[in-house]
C-alpha cells in the first residue's frame, strides 16, 4: 500500500509519526506538509492547491493508493477531494478530531464530492472509531484492521487475597492511530482487574487524547474526547471478559 499522509499541525504530525513508525513493512508511507492558512470560503480549491504547490516549490503531490488527510481546519477538510484527485488515490480517510474542523454539513459535502469522483472514503469521528467492515474499500479495510477502534488482549494472573486477580500482560491488537492504545496497554500490567477499566480511562487522558472537548451534536452532545476514552475502556473490558472465559 502507498499511503500518503497530509499534515498541517501538531495533532496530525503526532498521528503521522506514529503510523510511520509502526506501519507494516509492506506499506510505503509518505507525509506531505499541507497549507496551514486557507481562505474561507474556498471558492476554487483546485486553483488554490495549484498555487500552493507552485509557491512551496513542490514538484507535485506524491502519488498514493490511500490518502489520509489529517485535517486541522475546515479549509483543509474542504480540500480533501481535490487532494485525492491530484494524488490519484483510490480511497481517502478524513478523520475528524474536532468538530470545528469538519462540521456535519461540510462532511456531507466532502463525502458527496468524493463519491462523484468515484473515490471511496471514510470520515471517522473520532479517528479511533474506524472499524473494518465487509462493505469497505479494501484499502480502508486494511488500514482499519491495523488502526482504529481499540482492541486489546489481556492475560490475568492470581495474586493475593485482597485483589486476587491482576493483569499480567496487555498488548494492542488494533490501536488508535495516535498511539494511545499502545500507551494504555503498556501501563496496565499489575493493575487489579476490578480497577483496570477505570484505569484505562485515566491513562487515555494521560497520554493525552486530543479528541475535541466540545459537545458534538452528531453524537448526542457527547464530546469526542469522551467517546474516545469510552472506546478504550470498552476494549479493556472486552479483553478481560475474554481472558476470564479462557481461564474457566
């Protein structure tokens, strides 16, 4: 897979760095610095991109199979379809970390424009909610198998009578693209089983999670930060249930 990651700020850079460090060896991962100042409204996205490429002395946008646009502004979200066209991507991921960067109306427009170009897309909100499914484009499915909704495995050991069960080891099977899941899993060893889910939520914030802290209208006013933390906790809860079943 040729994966092109468009980065414009610290949130995106953090994710890009983690993906580049942990991607499977058969993935070719390239990061590209996108424009940080984009006029609003953007009347001519294609023209703006052409001018930016000329001014930045960039020979052209690297070609890719899968495009990952780590947007940190509504303007960059708006550019996603034109970026996909320029790099000849077959599929695009535009994760939403904060609703200000991708309001619901803009998300619908971007999805429609990509579909009109025949380009598959997913706009997971938040990014770590991406889950592989049978109806997805193969490239999005492959990415979502490795990065997205947290999935961990835990081993349980008996220790003492006050907290008889503790986590002996925990590792990420599918991790949040920012690396949060790996951090949570690596710090759960030795934690009492009856405290592990709560501890996972705390560790999620310690990393820290960069999910938006504003109430999200699409998710019944829950914040994206809260949604991300809940998914980490559910992942640990499921892993503990499975580990308990294996011991019976």
